[in-house]
C-alpha cells in the first residue's frame, strides 16, 4: 500500500459498501455562492496565486514558490435602503501567505500584483460593489521559508520531478447525487440570470428527507435597484421561481423552496444590501471555511479540511490532490462499465514526487454486488493514468479560479 521509496504506486481498490447517498433517509448539501464572504476569500486567494504564477512564468519562464492561502475578510458597515443606501466603513481584506519577492536580482512587485488582482476580480464579479471605495486590501505576504523554497527549487535541478511541499490529503467522489446537482444549479441560476437587484451573495442549503427535498436560500438583494418593499417581495418571489425551476429540472420532482426566511416584511426587516454581499456589514469571511474543490459542502461524503485556495499549482498537493482525486473519481465512473460510484483518497509525503502518493485508496460501488474485484484492474489503470498527469495539471490550473470554476471544465 505504501511507497516510501518512490517507484510505482500501489493503488488499493476496495468495495464501497453501505447505503448510497441518494438512497439514504436524509441527505444534506450546501453551497456558498460567489459573493459569500468565505467564497470571496477563497476566490481572492486563488486570484492572487494566479496573478503571481502568471507573472513568474512570463518574467522567468517558470512559476516560483508561493502559497497565498490565508485570506481574512473583516466585514464593513453599511446602511442599505430602498432606492439607495450607503457604505460607511469599507470591507477590509487581509492577504497573508508566502511568495518569492526577488529572484535572480529582480525584485517582484508582489504587493501590487496581489492588490491589483483582488480589485480586478471584485470589479468583474460583484456588480454593485465599487472595488476602490468599498474595499481596503492589506497585503501581508512575506517571503517563503528557506527549506520550502529550496524544496521547490530542487524540481528544476537536473530535470528532477516535482516534489510535494506538504504532507496532505486529497479527496474526490463521483457522481453527484440529484440533490447535489440541484444545489449547484440553484445557485448558478441566481448568479447567471440578468437581475441587477440580486446580489452575488447566495447560499443554498439542500435537505432531502425520504423522497421530499427542500432548498433554503439566502440571497442578498441590492437596495439601489428596488424602489420599495413591494418591489423587494416581487424580486424575492422571482428568485424562488428561478431556484425551483433549476432544481426541478435535475430532481424531476419539484422541491419546496424558501428564500430569505429570516425576513419580517411586516416589521420592514428584509435582506437588503448596498453592494450585493453581506460582507459589507453582516458577515466576515476566511479561506477554507466554504466549498470544497468540487464547489459543494457535503457532510455525508468523504471530505478533507485541506483548503485548495491560494496554494501554488506546481507542488502543493493540498490543491493538486483534491483536483486529481475528483478527476479520477469522475473518470472511474464514466470509464468503467458497471461502476456506479467512486470515492478516491490520495495522501502525499512532503519531499516525494507529486506523482507518487503514499497511498491511493479507490472505493468502488458496482451496479452488481461482488463485482469490484473484476473491475479493479481497469480502475487501477485509470487511476495510474491520472496520477501520471498530475505533473502537468498546473498548466490547466493557470487558467482556472477553482473557487468559481467547476472542475469539469479542466
């Protein structure tokens, strides 16, 4: 099972037993949308990493050591109102981590790159937020530790393989259950529809009990695009219809849908914002507290608390193994006739080649019980193929923000 000295990695295939998630009596699935404070932190950590990676590559021909995976968002203060509203105190973003600030005598403008990347992403993705006036960005990124920088540099000496810069866990599963797909579709329907009164801060909680599903949605509305309470209530009803239609298309059975259940219209208390995100006043955020690499929070599925956001795409297995495990699970289900479900777990060892995990555990659920041993050779073949590709995965990751892009697009 273990590969302490490198070489070929043993892939252990076992049977995935127990009740399948979609057949369990209760299923719970959550997604924090694009403008949720935790997702903002993940997205901005990713964007800073992407900006650094692209600069390093363009300037030096390769990506230098960095991990900018610690972002904290301190909420601001605002006075939302119908047909207006004001932000009194800006959102504060604190970017922490490590990055190469000088290489070959060339000073690298890490602070400017990081702050610029954050402002550009916010301007492009939050339509009601002014990234200059409503946000302060504090770049606290320092140079990396000598041992990790040396480990990172070692990959280029004599064509050495890329070496894992952490001992970490990556987890993936496939396929999504109908409820998981419905939660993704519900958030996407609100984000992609052209409705300026809706903010990007959306959270969807899906709960299935038996055959009945319910989606509870929190959706920030932008007061500047709503004239009064009646307009708000009409917009809230339209949002519920969008969610219901998107979810029903996947579930085939109409779920119960409620939007902004904390509202008290009679008292004039509704979910109204100036900027379309609760970060303006009501909530704070932090990297790693939101969606996993597949865009969901799934407590009944295998998960890891390892955050992918902001980690370098070259050697940090906290990112690479979560992406690879998900891709392997999807490939197993789509590529093996008779495989109904797959769980994949990868464990790295710091300093070992990233293509050689300590252990790879594949758990398969076959359509016919008892067939897993028959499917194992093909499962190992697919898994090893994807492991061999981990070293080139970084090139695809340089064009994707994992906090916002589905892994299926990689």
